[in-house]
């Protein structure tokens, strides 16, 4: 699965990741793709930047980074956000992102849609 449209390479060890954030969810998880963005759900509400912080922390955990290596650089008050992830191996990041997106599309109960265009198709 090609995930190159979800991020932009920013130097040897950094990427800009496009995220579609769904705050106030029952649980926090990276759930697949939403068009050209990684879909992330967080339990935190969209109040006082709490959902943004929760999303950054979840991304850091998911990609094995420290919190300081994940920075929100666009979309502070929007569901469409851009995060810079630094200090990573870009090829390893790409492989892990492919796994994350693939797992999100094969979740039980997933339906085809903008975030899961291939689910349920033969």
C-alpha cells in the first residue's frame, strides 16, 4: 500500500505528516487513512488544545519518538492538521506507516469510505 501521499519528507530525518483528527472519541488510536491524511482518534476533547497534545503524544508513541520530536505545525483549530516528526529514519517510518494504515483498513467492522477505500472490496 502506498502511503507517500500522507507525508512529505523534510530533510534526512524528518517528515511532515498530514493528520485528520477526531477528538472526543471513546479511545485513542491511529485508525487508518482519511483521504490523504492519517486518521487519528483521541479521547481528549477539543478544548484548550488538549486534543492536539493527545494526538502528538499518540503519534510519538506510535512511531517510537520522544514527545519533543513531534510538533504541531499547522491546523491548530482544524481537524486537518500537520505534524512534523523529527529524528527518525524516513524509510523505517514509511514501512511502519504502511503497517499502521493496513491494520486500520483491515479492522473488523471497517467499511469502505474515504478513510478505508479498499475495505470490503474484492
